[in-house]
């Protein structure tokens, strides 16, 4: 019995084969790019879709054959062929998840997959209920199996090679491969069909009968629909994965940028600068040029942060970095290494004069005022410079020596620049030694407290004094506070140092009282770090209790920047101290950035005019205006005014005319030892009425726990 093929059904089966091939390649890509449960889900779902597609192509190809008898089918056997197709598809997709490919494994897998596809085909043919049964021509039968194995080999190889990537080139490659695979699959099918031989008097047993035309169309539509959904799902999943990869890549880039840049200014940080400097050194070695490393330290940034707040300090740093970038060349690198420290890597320098030009441009860029939080500030920078190859052949050495030059500049001439010199390293070494010796000095009793009197201008009476720390070093002699106080501030030693001064001053006042000396109040300086201690009131209370001293005998001096760092918290701390009866004064008034609204709220007793305004009082009209304004402001707030640094009779007389309340300075006496201070007080009071204890305990603070009883 001879059969014929319906051409459009053959074409339809080929189309299904091509589409199922593309679907298989897309599913293989998803399986390969997934892990764990998601990969298993793609294998299971993909196997079902791919199996349905392959089986649909096979069944449409069978429906394309027209015989003189109407064919009937065994549903269980036909369903079994579908199951074999799904199992073979699962095997193929699972192969796509392999990490490596070898020819032996590929060949064995192709043999098994080819056998599965052939089994699906011939099981499907066995589902035709025709009598006598179908016979097969051995040559074509073996050829169909060979084609199935070969097509499986090519398909598995393409699965492995085309499973990665979503570029248009990869999509095009999959389309071409799908056409090749589609024709290979249909070639196997129609070779197997050609091997089939039907007897001349064959007839079909009762079974399921189908309308070839409409069932083929319905099956094709179903298969195309299932595969379209699978392809769209695969494309969408690939898009989601790509988005995730892009997001991960962007996050990695952001992390990389964050690891190489300063969070505030966006400038390169130390890591980025090290890399740039090492590359610059290599280039300089190659072309014989010089490079310069300039370390810039912003002077008085801490004072701005403390008085105007860190947001204002950040605004200034941003503006400063903008100005610096505007004057540097495109091949120079500006980096921020620390809070107040910037570094410039200047390359292709031909002489020291070229480096000086860079430094002078930087200083010129900062000459104009900065306006931060509505306040004009005039910061300066201290610059230290080291050059390659003169001062070192590595970044770390150049940075260390530029830092040494910057420290030297900062301590000797703020607002300028210095090139590194060998003696600067010894200067830094000496500073480190000083830190170590200062720690030891606190324990070994090398520190002393001297006292400088504060004199009432109207009466010339001494009502109080200021405790000033001194260091009597066993080998250095008397070390100036200007030398060791900055070291204490930088290292944090200022906190235990300040507490020691407070306790010793309280004990000294108690000693004076016990030995019959007239009452005197002692002013103790508090650093900003001390003032920000949460337990400061408890420390003061403890020092007073240890000395059995009334709070009114102690006056605490704070700078403007210390109290304005956090005005609300400062107001609470000052209120607590003042309620105890401790006197409060603002030291160096006029050098910070105070808010008058907060100044009015603080429970203060005195304002101390900074010595810089007193020094040129007799010849600078601006200083006269400032001093007059401070005195007027203080008196309007019911505060007393103390002038520091009075050295001449003319200065004192002028302050008397301006209405200043107290002065201290060399005109009366320098700071002296406790014994010399007691003798000085005895001499100065010999012609004055004695001060009562009630007089000494009085305070003008509006929150004081003590009520005035005796007029000043």
C-alpha cells in the first residue's frame, strides 16, 4: 500500500521543528544561567514544552501521510510516545547545565538522546492500529536512527555552545542553528516514515480516528502557543537576569567608586591617590621629570565646626575643594585624606619654581572670603611640599615628608607653604617624643599650676585669678604651654590634663582658705573635649567635694567655639553647672562665631576679651570699636567683662574709660607659683578692705543657686 504526503502539512511540521529547536536553545540558555531550584524548574517546565513541540512535529508529520484507509490510533501508545519525547527533552536540557564539555561525554549523550528520539518516533508509529503491522526497511530504519544520533550530537553541541549571552549575534546564531536542527529532526522523521512499509490489504482496527487536516492545525496552534509562551518567558527571565546583573554591576561600580573617593567632596581618597602616585612615579622615572606632593591642612576648621556646626564646616570644605580644582591643571590630582587635610599630586614638574607656582595659586584661590551658614569666614591652609626624586622615591616616604613640612608650616607660619628639609623630620620626631613625655609628666608630677590675678579696674582689688598649667621638664626646662597644649589636644590628653588642673585648683583654694588667706575665686580653662563630656557636672561636683569647697570659688572658662558646637546641649550643661553655683565665662570672646540669641540664653557671668584686641588697642581704631562693642553687649546682658593681655598703664586707663570691669596681664603680674601668688595677694590687699566669703560666692548668673547679698 502506497501513501502520499500533504505538502502544506509537511511544511507545517518543518516549521514546528524549527520553532521547537529555537525554543530548546532558549530553554538551554535559561537552564545554564540558573542555579538550584530555579534551574530544576526550568528543566522540568522546559522538558514539557520541548517534548510537546517535538512530539507535535512528529505527529503532524504522521498526519501528513495519506493512505487509502482511514487510520486509527491507540491513545495509550500515543501518550507513551509523548512521554518518551518529554523524557528525552529533560535529558537534553539537563546536559545543557554541565560546566564542561568533552567529546566522550557528548558522544554518549548524543547516542542516548538519539535513541530516545528514535524510540519516540517508532513508538508513535506503533500507535497506529493497522493490520498487518508496519514493516521497516532495514537500511532506512538504521539511517533514521543514525540521523537521530547525529542530529542529537549537533543539538547537544549547539546547546552547550549557544547557551550563554543575549546579544543580537547570539540570537542570530540560535536562529540559524534552529533551522539546521529543524531540518535535521524532520529529516530523521521522514527517513523513518520512508522506512515504513504497509501491506496491500491493510486495514485499521477500531480506535481513535482523527481529521488529519483540522487536528494537525489545532495541534500546531497548540504547540506554537506553548512554545511562544516558553520563549517569551525565557526572554523575560533573561531580561530580568540582565537587569539584575546590570544593577549588581552598578552597585559594584558604586562600591568601587566609594572605596576610591571621599564621601563628602567626591575627591579621590588615599587608596586612589596611592595608585595615581605610584603610576606618576613610574612615568617620572621613565621621562626624567619631577613630581610634587603638596599636603594642605585647613587651619581653624575645628573652630568653625565647634561654633557653626559640622554642616557649616562641610559647606566650607566643599567650596574649598571646588576652588582648589579650579586652579589645578588637568593632569594634577586633588585628593582628600582626612577631615581637614587635602593632598595635591602635581606631575611633570620641571623645577622648584613650578611647584611654588602651584602652591601660590592655591593660596590665592583661598584669599577671598567664604560664606557658610550666612557667616563670613576666612580660612587659610598650611602647605607642606615634598618632591620626587629629591625627597623620596615612594609615595609613603613623600607623604610622610610632606606631612612633616606641613606640620612645620602650621607651627611656624600658618597660611603659607614650606618645602621639606631634613631638620623637619627631627621636628616631627621631637613632637612624638614630647607626646610620650607629656603622658609620663602627668604621672610623675612634672606639671605645675601657676596663678595670674584678675584685677577689678574700678577698685584695683583682686577678686579672682586664672589657673594656668606649666610643665617643668627635667631636661627641657620650662616647656611653653604653646608647645604642649596643642599636643595634648591632638592626642586626647587634654581631658585628663584638664581634670587634673580642676582638682588641683580646688585643693589649692581650700589650702589658701585653711591657711588664713582672704577668699579668691579660681578660673579653670575647659577644653572643648572636656566640655562635651556627658559627666562634666559630676566631675566638677566631685572635685569640689574632694576639696570641701563651695561652688562659688570656681569659675569655668570656655571658648566660643566650644559652647557653639552644639548650642542646645551646651545650654543644658551650662544650666546644670550654673545651678550648682559655679561661675561661667566665655574665653577669647570675639575670635569665634557666636549667635547672640544663644548668648542671651546661656547662664554666663563674664566675657573675656581676647588679647589680640588689646594688643593694638592704642593704635588700631578697629580694635577700639570691637572692644567697645563687646563691653556694651556684655553689660546689656548683665555680664562682667575681663580684658586679657593688659601690659601698659595706657591700655588699663583706656579700658577704664570704656567701662571694662576686670583685667589680667603682665601689667599687674604674670602667672606665678601658688606661694608667690599668696604673697602677691597679701601685698595687694594690704591697703584694701578684706573680701568676705559671701562676696566671693556671688555670681551674676541668672540661674545661680546663690542669691547676691553684698554689693560688688
